[in-house]
């Protein structure tokens, strides 16, 4: 049982040391560069953007996590180091090589991550100048500053931490994330770093992260735009001496559920922080013939600007939801026998307007801060839930002035 005090505690993870600094990559007087040190014997997994114009930091980190065990992560905000061709790759290699020499670490044991403006050259000098300080300042209790250092258009830092007990052993999980706009699988303009002290082998950790990512970070959308730098990193330091492989199924379920809840909370924080968002919209696609089929329909609704603006206006123009369902790339030539709800208000039953539909009640539901859309496809038993936001005037203002 977690005490009230522990609910607000940021638990350090034995084997993880972090430092953050102002390097004037983003703005003056704001943390924007962090170093994460990972202890020997840890396991690291990653899921990365599928963008075809991704940053060279993604190519480097994905390769190093696949083939090696990283000892250091170096993360900057304010500059994505993307869209620069060979010069962007040269720049990231230069500061990684410098970090490698300063820490006596193999270059393949360093993973860089970046987030921020695309198409502007990063200041290698600023990063190299701060690396000695970052090395000296490494501390186990720096998660809060880390969460602040990766922010860009975020209006608040995102951090979640939990303690659970498995086989009479305290297991800690702490994670940070950033993201508020350009949010769309796979994955989003987001960075996520989560760590635990449980001992997990690479194969199991990869499988756990992939499955959790599918139903959390890959099930949210703010604006339908995918970034060049998305990264979701999961680290298991093994410092607890409890091995995941030795746990029984009940204890494994407790751990996976707790870990998934961390990712769900971080996902909800990202959606809540959607640039200019005034509402969180949960889209539940049910009774579908496959999980992927349900996701396709859910994402089609979530990414419709017409649906999103209707929710901002609190206008129950359900025809926009109908159109978004029809625009989904599912393998049916026609969809007509589905049920559609806004909240508990039934709008369509088997594809026809319900006799009980009351537009004034639908409007009152849409005036709430958290709104549900439920669609029963009625061609199977699978389901999928997508989280999204409305689209407001503020979104335009934030993104129009992003570089100024």
C-alpha cells in the first residue's frame, strides 16, 4: 500500500545518475542539456520514431542500443539537430566523441537525444563546454531537473515515480517525458526515459517496452504530426538483485501493470499539455474485428481537424465523427451498422439516428473538460482506446510563434 507521502516522492533509481545544466541551446536561464549515467550490468531498450526524415541522433542511439549497452545518454532541448544532412551528423559525432574521451567510454556506449527546432545547426561548443560540469555534477536525485531540461513548448514538466513490492523486494520505477505538440504515433515529438532497479534481460525488456508503448505513447494524438526525434527509452539497472525471470506470473503481472501505469500517466500528461488544448477526448473503439482495425478508426477520429474543432466549439456536430470513421483506412468497403455515443448519449444505433438522441444533452457533455467518444463497430470483440485533444486558437498562436 502506497502512503500519501510516497505518492509525491520521486524515487531515485540505484544505478542511474543524472545532471542538468543551462547550455543556452533553448533559451537563457532554462535547463536544456542533461547527462544520464547508467551503471555497469544494466539493460537498455528503445523504441524510436518511424519518420523517414529523422535526426541522426536517432540513427546513432538506435544502433547503439541494439548492439551495445549504453553507459551515457546525453539529451538536449531547443534544437532537434534534424534536416541538416551530413553537417548534423558531424556535429553530434563531435560532442559524443568528446564525451567519450572525458568519460573513458566507448563511442558506441553513448546515446544522444535531441528535441526542438528542426533545421537549425546545434551549438557543439555550448555542449562541449558544459560536458565537464555535467560529469562532475552527476547525482541520483536529479530527476526533477532532468524532466525540466527536456521541455520545449511544454507548459509543465512531466515526471512519475512509483514503489512496489515484489517477492519482499522494493522495486522502484521513475520516468520523465516531454511533449505537447507534434504528437502522433509513431510516436510523437516526445522523449521518454523510464528506469527501474529490477533485473531484466534484454529480450524481455524489449518485449515489455514494445507492448507498453503500443497502448500508451502510440495511442495518443494531439495534432497528427509525427516528429523526427521521438524516442522512448527503458532502463533496468538490476541493482535490486531480484531477477524478473525468477518472478512468478503474479509478480510479473504486478510489475508490468505498474510499469504500464507509469507510461499511461506520462501519456495523459502529454495529452493534457497539448498546445492550447482545452479538452481531453478519449476515443473508445469497441466490438471491432481486430485491435489494429480498432486503432485505425480511433486514430482517424483523433486526427480529424474537423472533429477536434467541433469539440473546441462544444458543437455536437456528430457528422464530423461519422466522416472520420468513413475516412479510416480499414479493409471494409462500407461501415454502416455501428453505434456512436458521445458520453452516455446514444447518437447512432446500428447506423441509424437513435430515437433517444437529444442534441442539448450531447452539447452539455461536450462542455466538459474530459469527453468520451464510444464507437461500437459490431463486427468483432477487439477494442482500442486513443487519447487526443481539441484544437484551439491557442494552438495556432503557439506554433506560429514557436521560433520567435
